[in-house]
């Protein structure tokens, strides 16, 4: 990356802790991370800015959201839509919304420093600047509309005054799309990642099974209407001698199939309940076992 492609100039930076005059030795926001330890810096950047699952799904994200990096609703629009803004640290949930919630990861302090970009992300002598993500883009993050405390509105306007300094080709494939819907990610990750969900969201039993009530109620009503129509036709045949007597066999087997399907669905739902309860007990027993091992280890030590 060349100097002209910096997302902001040194005069517009919002963090000056890394300026040479200050002589900082630790990463802004991470006092225990030494600036000379590029290995640890690389690990930190990867954990804070990258998401392997989303990068694997990046070529397919156009099926789940508008394929545009500008597809990001401002915070006031999120409030208009009735969504609660939740601050998170995980990059996998950044700009992901789930019903009445939207997750936002504030930009780390070091990404607001021009010196950090110059020293670590653009220098050919830095291993951080030469790292690439699985989609072929540079290891960089698209910042949102959150800023550190104390930053004035004119400072922030100057900071984002050149939004075209970095294009889609400079960032990871995930950020070629803006906001993403968690329910769609969870659905498509079954095909692209071979996982049941993208992010586990714990719910109450009633809330969990209420997701099935709507579709099952619709299917039940449709089948019930069809069975009622068949029953009426069979009654008409008995009283008028309709020539459709051969349809009795079809109606009979259709009724049997409906009863079998109902039995299968009921069995699957009951099995799901048992599976959830068993998972909770297994998790609890594993926790008890870990605590016992730790206690024995402490006592023996």
C-alpha cells in the first residue's frame, strides 16, 4: 500500500500515541503488547480484524445482502428501525443485525493512528503490511461511525473526509458487503461452512420452538382443509353414486400418509427437546468434571 492510499492524513488522525515525538512503546489500547513484537502484533490484528468464516463465505455474500460496501445504515437509521446498538469486540459480528439488535465493533485506537498505518500496514519491511487474507485483500478493516471519547465533530469529519482513499480491492472480501442479517448467515452457513449456525444465540425453550409454530400451523391448516374436502367428496360418492369410486384408494392412502407425517414431525420435535436437555446436562457435567480436576491438581501441587 502506498502513502497516497492511506485512509486519512497525519493531520486528520484521531490518535497520536504512536508519533515519534511521543515515543510510545506499546500498542494504543493494548498496554501489554510491545510494538517490537511483530509476531504478537500479527496475532492480535488477526483476532481483532479478521474472521475466517466470513472470508470463506465472502464469494457468496451477494446472495445474502446487497453487494456494495456502502450498504451500511448510519446509527440514527438503526435507531429509527427500532434496533438496539450493541458494542462488541468480535469482528465476526461487526455490522451484523439480528431482529431488534445490531452489533457494532468500534475501530481500535491503533487504526486511528497514521503512524501505525505508515509503520506497520504500509511498510514493505513489516510482515504485517504484507499479510493477505483468504479472499486476496489486504489485512485491513472498514471502520464505522464510532469514534473514541473526546473526538470533536470537526475532527471526525476531517478523519472521514476522503472515503475513496481505500477501495473494495484493498479490503477483505467480507467488507465488499455492508450490513448482514444473522438469520441468513446461519441459514447459508449450513451449505458453505457445513455448520448448523453462524453464531449461537441462546434462547428460552418457548422462544426456540415458537419458530416452528407458524410453518407447522400453516401446513396443518392446509392438510386439514384437504382432508375435509376429501371427506366431503367421499360422502357425495356414497349418496349419489359418483363414478369417482377409484379415488377412494387415493384418499385412504393420503390420509395414512398424513398420519405418518404427523407422527414423524412429532417424534422429531420431541427428539429435539430431549437433545437440547441432554446437551445442557452434558455441558454442566463437563464443567463439574473440569472443576474437580482443577481441585485435585491444586491439592496435589
